[in-house]
């Protein structure tokens, strides 16, 4: 599901996401009818019913009232406490938006959910969990409670104020700007840009994929399931700057021999100038992947070709003594001129910009 009017933030101290993809928690409560549906109609059908239950509506309800802290001011959160609070935040989010968001998945996509059905139908047996970023062990899903632009629309820089609610999270007592603290923010890719890329690559956005690269490293044998749309929106650095190592990995997937040679040559020293020219023009992973039309890449291989989205660190500008339970940032949208007189914008600061 893609929220249209509500935005969520995950943090390691902070990670920003729109909606938790499926990595899946025994703490999540399914409707009472699911086990019976599984027994009568099969696990896959039960899973489809769950997916349908999570569709419908146009936004999320925001409750910005202060909540009682789940941690004392002297208690340092343990690893188990961090996981407990992270699961609780995701569970609360799913319960709030479950009937208010429309994933827009066509009937055909829902009926091809595959193994997802059994994981939901037999949640306890599989220890199924819903997670925002399975690969970020200390990540916390946070609610954005305030966004204000601080500079005029015609000003040459976009500067704005962002506030998130940290009450009851593992970072509640750790985000004091007075102590020089900073937030590690995990932004997400532009959904429109991702949709355009998937269309050009002929990838079904609702296709299910199991991705080992984003599974929790500390939990062996964990299977992470998400959709193609979520994989490219929330995990892979699709619009990041590629290296020559990426091009080397890309060569085997080119079917056309001339394109295969072209890609391979870009990794050679004699083609350094041409490669640097592309770098100066700020070519992205998406640009390379869409440039070579003969590429045939299995969906589960993209995670081997591209790195995941990394954190961006922002200094905290609020004090927990003055604003308890809140964390505030002052952000300037970064911009620069790439070769060819094309204006480019910072990835994470742009994500913050459009939170409004």
C-alpha cells in the first residue's frame, strides 16, 4: 500500500518509509477468521483475504497526542527491547491504515500471492513478522507530526522544519540535540520514478520476490518477501551513482552482443573518459539499466547488482527538555548543477521536502 496523505519514518535512529513491506511478526494479530479460512479454502486463499482486508481507503488517521513513554529516563534500551518497540510501532501502523489504504493491486496480482498466503495463514508456526526495514536492526518506524517550509517559495534555497514523534520508541531518550545527537535517516525513492522504471524494464510492480540481501543478518534462515515496487522504492539505491563494478556485474545480463561489448568496454581504462563523462552527467543505476534494451535480469538478481539505500545523517535541532517526545530537524534541500546544465537534487533532502 502507498500512503497518499500520511507518511511514516523509520530510524536507526531514523528510517523513512511510506509503508512497511512484507518481512512479517508474530506480534501482528490477524483477523479471527483467518485460521478457519485457511482450513476451509487453503492457505493461499486465506492470504488473499488478508491482503484484501488491507486494501481500501485513502489515508491514515494521525493521533499526535503525547503518549506515556515505554522507557524510563534512566533505562538503556536492550536489543530485545528495541525489537519489541519496533514491532509494536509497525503493528500500530498496520492497524491504523489497514482499512484506509488502497494498494491498487489488480485481482490477478492478488491471486498470485504464492507463499505469502501460507505465511499469513500460519503466522505463529512460521513466526511471520511485518517489518519496515528488515536490514536495519535498530530501525524505528516513526510518525511525522509536523512539516513547515521556512523560506519563501521564490527563495533560492528550500529550507524547512520537520518533526517526528518518538514517544514509546527505543530512541526516545537518545535524540537530544543539546547533546550533539544526530539522526540517521533512510529515505525512499520517488514512487513516480520507480513506476516509470518498472514500466520501461517490463517488471510487474506487484510481483512477489524473496530477497536474501535485505534479511536480518542476525537471524539465520529468515525469508524476506516484498513486492517489486517496494524493493525498488524502499531498498535499492536505484537513483544512486553506479561504479564500474556494477557494469562488470551487468555484462552477463545483456542479450545483444553489441550491447554486451559496449557495457564491458566501459569498465576498461581506455574508456575512462567516457565513463567519467557519464558520472559528470550524474547518470544513475536506472539510467544504465534502461539504456541497454537487451538486458534480461531476473527480479531476484537486482539486489545483487545494486546496493541498498544508505543512511543520511542529520543534526538534531531540538531539546528533549523543551520538546519531550519529539525530535526536530532543520533541513535544506540540496541542489547542484550536473554537466549539461541539468539541476540535480539531494536524495534524502528531496524526500524530506515532499513529506508535506
